[in-house]
């Protein structure tokens, strides 16, 4: 018999009972549904019992909750709209819109990003299959509405830092829905003064976003120059992942080099894979006296074929599945806040860009719930509250 033609030994057959898909189905049984049942009851109370001809008695006459997914008024995940922001400390997690796009340098429209994410979030439930987490059973969440931004970059930055500072110092975890990427600066400025130590930044993007000014203003090409001027946000703890292509301005590259930020390009991701890159990014972001890591997710870090709804689309970025994995690996170590920026619905197709923005936030949230990081056990260190950011 000719050895070169022998059939290789069959690999071990996979055990269906050890597949993650099967194990996740088992885990579902152990998730409580107390909040869900209470909520169904409440909906029938306030929405009135349904018509006699309807057999399912959880159906109300007026739609007042998750169902039908095509009905209702869309806050994020149809969560409670928290009108009185003074109550935000009663919640573990707040989704806050920042409708701001005058920092854009090409296509505008990200001021409608928060609305687009809220609208498409209606098709999600609060249960995440893979992790076996049902958010409503574990964390108190609200939609805090939007920051009042105006047609002036610097004054809007002040409004944004004030709002973010208020949410963060209340002990509530902020998900910040942009808006353009210039928001990275006022967002970090609202949080950094409340951190007892340094703050690291993991910045996922195709663009380097660290020049001082662009067309004489602090545009969306500039957030990290100004954020890393904050005394406890050192550039050595800024990690920029996914950078590359033809839209990386040389003035920004010069600053990144001078300040010694950590740059992991898409080629590096290709060479080393998501797990290794996540490990490196976490190590660099948390190095030294860092007590909190801020996560900045620019939707345009994903290949433009998946995210048409953005201002500076660039081919060759992450696949959605890759970036979701990266985000979850970062979230597993705990972050202090997350922003999703550059969703621009006017250029979107079937809401897919906004949908990925929502997905990114919810995957990060579910991961932190699964890890026991949320609900947060302690409030921010500084009680300085809404004007705490003025300390820097
Ligand atoms: Mn970008």
C-alpha cells in the first residue's frame, strides 16, 4: 500500500453536548424572569386588558412595552425615558444621546445617530443568547434622552462634559451615543476628574484623530490631542486599534509619534488576530497607575461594506464579528464608559450601521453583567458632581 495515499486519521468527533450553542440553551433555564413577569402585568394594567377574543391575556389593548416590536415610542430598547436627570443615580446604566455633528469634516448627519440607534434597537429583546444574560433581570437601565447641544463646538463641549460628569459621578454607567468623534474629548473630560488615578483610552477606529486642530477648530479629527492633555489621561495609555488606509492625516500621525500613543493597525490585526491584539491593547491601556479605561468605538472602524451610514467610510476595516469579539474582550476587564460615534443615518442602508452601533453597546453591557462588573458596586471617587470636570 502506498503510504502517501493513506487516509488521515479521523479527528475526534465533536461532542454535541459540549458545543457552546447547546450549553447556552441550558443556561437560559437558570435566568430569572421575575422582572419580565412584573412588567407584563404592569403593561396590562396601564394599557388595559386586551379584547375578549384574544386568548393571550398578557396582550393589552394599548401597546405599552416590548411588543409588538414595530409599535411604540422608541427609547433605546424601549427603556424608561428618564425625564428627571436628577434621578439618574437610581439606575445602573444610562443611555445618553449626544446629537452633535458640527465637528465633521466631510459628510455631516451624525446628529441623528442617537435617534437612529433608538429606532432600530426596537427589534432587540433584552436577552443575549450566547452569554445567557437577560439585561432587565440584572441591571436597572434608562434612556436619559439627549444632551442639549448647540451650533458652537466649544460651548457644546462644555454642555457635554457637564452632562457626562453628572451621569458618571452619580454612579450610573454611561453609554454615550454620538454624534461625531470630536465628542471623545468632552466625554473623557467629564469622567477623568472623577477617577482616582489615571484613565486609559481604547480607541477603535480607522482614523488616528489626534491632531491639534483641523480647519482652525477642534473637529472630529482632534479628540485625542485634547483628551491626552488632561493631566490624568496620559498618551502612553491611549491605544488606537484598527488604524490605517488613506484617511489618516499626517499632522495626526506626527502627534501620535511625538506623544508615544500605542498604534495597532489593521495589518497588525491581520497578522496577530483579535485575541492577541485585545490582550496587547488591554495591557497598554491599563499600564501604570490606570484605574479606569474608557472605550471609544468609531463605527467606521468596520469595513465600509457593513457601515455605509458614516461620514468617512473606509474599506478594509474590521468585520462585524471581529470587532464584536474585540469589544467583548475589552469589556471583560471592565470599562468606565463607552461611546459609539459616527453613525450617520442619512447615508445608511436598512439601518444596518445604526444596528451595529446598538449591538456593540449591548454586547459590551451583557459582557460586563456576565462578569459581575455591572451593576457597579461603588460610585465614582469624586462627589464633585456635574461641575467636577472643571477641576482640570
Ligand atoms: Mn473614524
